[in-house]
C-alpha cells in the first residue's frame, strides 16, 4: 500500500511545489482541492454545477460538498488503495473528521505541516506576479526579461487582487482560525510531522522526505499494533 498523507501550511508556504515533488518521490497521486473543483466545474456534472454556483455567488463551498468531491476523487485510479497526497484538504476539524470517517477502518499515515513564518509569507506573496494569459508565476525579485511581459507567452504579468498585503493578512487570519487547529488535532493523534518550509525548494524537499520517512516508520508500527498487518 502506498503512502497516504495530507499537507498543511499557510498559503505561500510552498505546498503546491512540494506536493508535486513528493508525489513523484513516493509515486502516488497529488490531489489538490483547487484542481478538483476546477475539474468538477469543467465536467458539467451535478456536483460540478453545485460547486460552480457556490463559487460564483462568492460563498465558501460547504464541508459536505467538499467531502463529496474529495471522496469521488479518492475512489478513482485506486487512490484510496494505492495512496495519495492531499493538498488543500482538510481545512478544518470538521473536514478532518469527515476524511477520517471516509478512510475508516484505515487511516492517514501522516499529516505534514510545512511551517513558514507569516512575515516571510507576506514577502513571498506581495511580491508575486502572475501572467494573465498562461498563469506563469514571477516575483519582483525574479522578473520577466522584458518589462513585465511573460517570457513564455507574451502575456501581461500583473499582481493579482488577492496578493495585496491586506488580502493576504485576511487569509492568514482565516488560516489561524480554521486550519491551524488541525495541527494540534493531528498531533494528538500522533500523526503530525512538522517541517520548516524556509530555504530553497531542494532543501525543503530533502527535509520533508527525511521527516516523512521517519514518520512513516513510526506510523506503520502504530498501525500494525492498532489494525493488524496492512496491505
């Protein structure tokens, strides 16, 4: 059976980059909530229409709908059996409990928290610039070659509305209120691995793999005692 873990961390902590790398390293699918929502909307299914209507109204997608989208994805391609890395879910204790119930009698192997100080998050995100055409990401310290014109497609490179300092501070406050308690919840369940996300992407990846491998050894011993042999 492959590894099964969720990745936690503030927006701008590097979750997306590291999840892709970890997905390749452990040979399991990287399942992003954002990607799933976009795919559901594009598919035109009943759940996709629900998600689209909710997003267009400006409301948050209800926990039950989020869990339905996640559950459907985990049932495809043998992800529930083969393993997965969840990115962007769960975001609250309610969602974590829903996920645990869905996976029962099995469980997650680990919850991996990528820890980055909020001051660094602010510097990263307020300096981020995005191509309006292809979505390529730049930074004020890593600009396109020519006058904020995308190197890849020639589109205009701009600061997104949600990358202003005010918007980022709101998202960080929301994270502390809703998502940060998950760290304590998973720690109480002896499933938490916390890793510093400060440094180069390569350094953070190496740090994550060491911590995850160590955590997996411990979780497998605990799982064997609790559930009997796995596989």
